[in-house]
């Protein structure tokens, strides 16, 4: 007769199947949340935020592991700006934080890791240009190249105009940017006039 799994064994098995384990997931399996606390104290799991845990010190399966952890823990979040540039392999930026966009007014839980840079976006344009990518078995939402380039100009005082210009130039040169799509998104974000002088230089 097979041995019945203990609550700790069942919890570890669940933790291995997802990047972030939520207390409510555990409660749904009939495991007391006190088990999470005991295992965190013992170092078997790591607390990354209120009611959120993960397996400790495991090697990330991909270079984008932090994106998986961040977006799994924060509902509706979208990878944006510098982190989106890195994901799309555009430019030379190496972000030390995960840049995520959330609808303005959203409550964002604090995470022990990874460090976050949260950008609040108006709900009217929040869903514009979102792509879905599967990373480590999880669906991660990332702004596409055109939206990311437009956002870099929109938030140029935050990321730097040099970052926006580099993103525009490299995305265009690598043929990963359609100018009509960039203009369409730029108009909706009310940044098309800001971009226009630089667009004319790039396409010459």
C-alpha cells in the first residue's frame, strides 16, 4: 500500500510545479497555512511576500525567471519598459529590477524578491500592445516591441531619452518594428509628436 504523503510533502510537490506558491492554493488542498510558516522557518521554502512562497536557492530555469515570479505574484501586471527591452533583446540595458506596468490604482503586494519597479498606467491604454509568452510553463504578459518603444518615449524622463533613442534605432534596424504600428500606438499614447523628429531621422 503506497505511503500517504505528508502535508509537507504535498506542499513541496505543489511548490515544484509553479514559480510562486500562494497560501490560498495550499488552503484549497486542505493543508493548514501553519505548515507554510513552519517550513519557511526551517528553510524548506522561502517567503517572497504576504501569503507567497517559493522554493529557495534553486537555479532559474531561464534568464527570464524573475519575470515569471513577478507577474505570477501580481495580478494583471505586464512586463514593460527596460525589462521588456531586455526580454525582446533590444538595446544594451541590463535592468537590476523587474519593470512591470499595472493599471493605475492597483494594489501591488510587496515582494522580498525580485526587486520591482512599478509603473502605473491609465486603464484606457493599459491593454494596448500586450503579448503573451510562455516562460517556464507560465503565461507571462509583455508589452510588444512597438508599445515598448513608444513607452520609452512616453516615460523618457524616467528611463532616459538615450534609452528611447537606442530602442527605436535598434528595433528599426533589426526589422522588428513596423512604423505604422508605432505611429498608431504613439497616437493613442499621445506621444507621437514627441517621437516624430526621431522617426524621420531613423527611416532616412
